[in-house]
């Protein structure tokens, strides 16, 4: 059974850095999209960054230049490095994934891609 399990996150002051990691078990597809979403209290869930099986990445405008999405060589671990964090980055961060060519085609559309696999979420808090 495919599972996505997040780890990392935590609390940091503005300007600091954190990383969140997603371990995908039994996710052995050659064509896929994986990414991170976040949801802050009282706000809608938003796509943060995606990475597809061709190595292409996409970021929402508010995190460009600050966040970096990457995966290990085996494609089983997804990482989001977050630098220069701001209070507005405070949210629960969710790992998400989907396999197949449709998902690959939609991967760069953070406002459109609809994954079918989700992790349980991990808290990131940015506060002074």
C-alpha cells in the first residue's frame, strides 16, 4: 500500500530555515508528479511546489527563490528546503503525489493539479 509520511518542520524565527521530508513507500512509478501543499488556519489549501519524474519543478510565486524542492536518486524521498522563512509561511505542510501521464502534464499547474495520495501533514511555524 502506498503511503506518504512527512517528517521535519517545527518552529523557527523569521529569516530562519527549515526542511520537511516526505518518504513514499511502495510508490514505484516511473511517471509521476510529487509536491507540497500547505494550509494555514482560516485559509484555503494552496500548492507550494511540485517536482515531476522528468525533474521539472514549479513553485508558487510567494516562495520562489526561498524554497527548493528535490528528491533522492531513488525517487522515494521528497524534500522541501525552506529558507528565509516568513510568518506567512506558517501552515501545515502536506506531501502529495500522483502517478501517470495526466499527472505529469498537470504537474506545473499548482492551482490545477489534483493528487490522489496525501500525507498526514507536518506543522511549520514561523514566529518571533
